[in-house]
């Protein structure tokens, strides 16, 4: 099989939600010396993009998105040891977490995987993350972007608390802040002073990529 055929086969097995085939083709592609970076940027990114579009158009439902997320996670974990030490140039760094009091992490995990697939280094703080932990991570990791998820109306306010804590620590200007989750809206994002809002992972990744392109332009 040619390199292109492997990349297509992995992409299609993601789109068809075939966990076993996606694993099998990923392992075979690595054996055939296909670069893991290409599997990320072509197969996973394109596959997830197609799955995202199918979800947006109503062809796929939540359950399909979750399976695609699991497949993405599995392929990423197979590729991870092959990526370490290679001259992979990350497009940017994101600290992500579900806010305090909120245990919903499926959407956040999908966003994290899609960001990784798009070439970002992702520091995942998990769920139920208090503002102090976000601040600590920004100090330690010096990310470009802070991404927050909330699925409960009662925990949305925690997103503002994180932004306030970043301001208090003098870190707000160092990072872009993007938020998302089912109850979150563009208007809410604006009202708490976030820089962006993604209705889904596909939109979120698009925004983060645009920010990094902007940043690289101002640098040069
Ligand atoms: C699964 C689920 C659970 C699971 C969570 C398991 C887990 N590990 O995540 C469990 C069983 C633990 C749970 C618990 C509860 N849940 Co619940 N849960 C759900 C359910 C059915 C699905 C959520 C989900 O995973 N969706 C799938 C993912 C893929 O979608 P998503 O999270 O929205 O993420 C997408 C986008 O929003 C976006 N996104 C998400 N985060 C981010 C972040 C960024 C930066 C960006 C750009 C985008 C982005 O991208 C994602 C992918 O495209 C929803 C119903 C629903 N329709 O949402 C209720 C729901 C969220 N739960 C609800 C409730 C009430 C609860 C409980 C309070 C129930 C209870 N009485 O105990 C507890 C609260 C526990 C807690 N403290 O968090 C309510 C919330 C109501 C509200 N408005 O506040 C909902 C809406 C159900 C309902 N209709 O009543 N829940």
C-alpha cells in the first residue's frame, strides 16, 4: 500500500467509526514508515473534520462523536511514543480544563484531541479544575491559549472566576482565552471577557489556529 493509501485508510476508518481498522492501519502505516506527523495532520485532522461536519449537519449524533473521540485518542496514543524526540514543530500550546464543580469532560476531551491533531501541544488539567490550578498551569507552562469547558449553567460563572484570577496574577494579557460547552454562548463569552467561543471542537480548533497564525505574523 502506498503512503497516501494508508493515510486515506486511517482517515476513512475514523469517519466510519471503525476502532479496530483505525488501529490496524495506524500500526501498519508506522511499519511502512509513514510519518506520525502526517497521520496527525492528514488522517486524524481530516477524519475528525469530516466527523465534525457530519455532526453539524445532523448525520452523526453525540454517540458517534464520542466514538470518534475515542478513536482519535487511541491513534494519538499509538503515535505518541513515535513523536517524542522527533523534530515536531508544534503550532502552539494550550492549557485546557473543565471548570470547578463540573465533571463533564467528554466534550473537553474531544476538543483536546482535536487540538492535538491540529498540531497543538495540549496540557489537560482534567475536570473540576479550580481557578488557582489554571493560574498555576499558566505560570508553569507559559501557554498561548487557555481553553475552558463547562456543561452546567451553575458552573459557567467559574469561567469568569478563572479570567479574574488570571488578571489578578498579571497573566491575562499573556494568553488568549477560549471557552465552550453546551450552555455557553458567544454573548456570554463576551460578557466575561473571554477572547473567543467555540460552539464545537471544530470551531474551537479553527479559532485557535487563526490566533496562532496572527501571532506568528506579528512576530515576523
Ligand atoms: C454525559 C452527561 C453526564 C455525565 C458526564 C460524564 C463525563 N465524563 O463527562 C455524568 C453522568 C457524570 C453527568 C452528571 C451530571 N449532569 Co450531565 N449530562 C451529560 C450529557 C447527557 C452529555 C454531555 C456530553 O458529554 N456531551 C457530549 C459532548 C461531546 O458535548 P459537549 O460537552 O457539549 O462538548 C462539545 C461542545 O459543547 C464543545 N465544547 C465543550 N467544551 C468546550 C471547550 C472549548 C474551549 C470549546 C472551544 C468547545 C467546547 O465542543 C464539544 C465537542 O464538539 C448532558 C446532556 C447534553 N445534551 O449535553 C447532560 C447535562 C449536561 N447534565 C446535566 C446535569 C443536570 C447533570 C447533573 C447535575 C445531574 C445530577 N443531578 O447529578 C450531574 C452534574 C455532575 C457535575 N458536577 O458535573 C444537565 C445540565 C443542565 C444545566 N443546564 O445545567 C444536562 C444538560 C442534561 C439535561 N438536559 O438536564 N452528566
